[in-house]
């Protein structure tokens, strides 16, 4: 990833990559305009020109749908995932949801294809093999089953824990005896952001 790109340009590049991989075609100017909420197609062209100038894409200014990713990966088992901030394995910490980077990872590391990665901070999940500094793959979903490892938002903060759900209680369980379970009280702002589907450990 070109380090000279702005965060917004990286987001546009990620969107281009996702659309090309899923449909086989790059998005149109109108589709990009709608996807990013821009009021004018000129904003789209400005970002595409910046990506082309940075060497991230190639395009023909006189033809539609001619965007090509420079150095696009052909391996079917490789997935480009956005790395979005961090998630606490310990007490919840303030969430940083901004795009940090985009990483090419081996899909075989995951139980199912994740939508994004989060960096773990803390050691409360070590008995599940999730260590401080790991990059966890997360599949976006508001639903999770009892016993699943989830990324949850509690009072505006993110944490990764094992979900314990009964008719009478909702708890987020650490997998380290040094930590106490987090009891979700009635009225607290709580939501499942996604389910854990594997991790990347960098040496």
C-alpha cells in the first residue's frame, strides 16, 4: 500500500478492490459517488486521479470501467482486509475504528472469510489462543450464539470475549482466570459487532 495515500484515498482503493473481486468489474463514477456520499462526480474523479498519480491504479480517462489495480493479486486464497484500530482483551478500551492499514492475508487462516481485522491489546483471551498483539479476523454480524467469541461494543467501547447468554443474564467471559466476567446490566449500551473467525500472528 502506497504510504503517501490519504485515509480517504485508501478507503476508495479498498472499495475498488472489493468491487473488482466480487463482480469482476470496477464500479462506475456514479456508484463511487453514491458509495461515498459525494455531491459531485468531480470528487470521484479527483480521488481516482490521485490514486493514478500515486501508482495505485491505472485508468483510461476516455473509457468507462477501465480502472485496473496495479499489482493486483491473482491468488484465490489471498484476501485484502482493512485493519481497523484495536480491540481490548482485558477491560474494554476506547475503540479506534479508523482505517489503519490494509493487509493481504491467507484466507486459510480463518474459519470463514472475515470483513476486517482488529489488533488485540491485552491478555484476557489467552486460554482461547488469542494473544496480545494478534490480529483477529472479524465477520460483521449483530447476532451471535451462546459460547461464541465475539467483538462486542459496551458503552461505546470494544472488547473481545466469549459470549454467555441465558434467559436471565448476558455476560462477556474472559479466558484468563486473572479477569472477572463482564456482566451486561439492563439498560447498558450493548451490541455484538461481529464474531471471531481466526487470527493472524506476526512474528
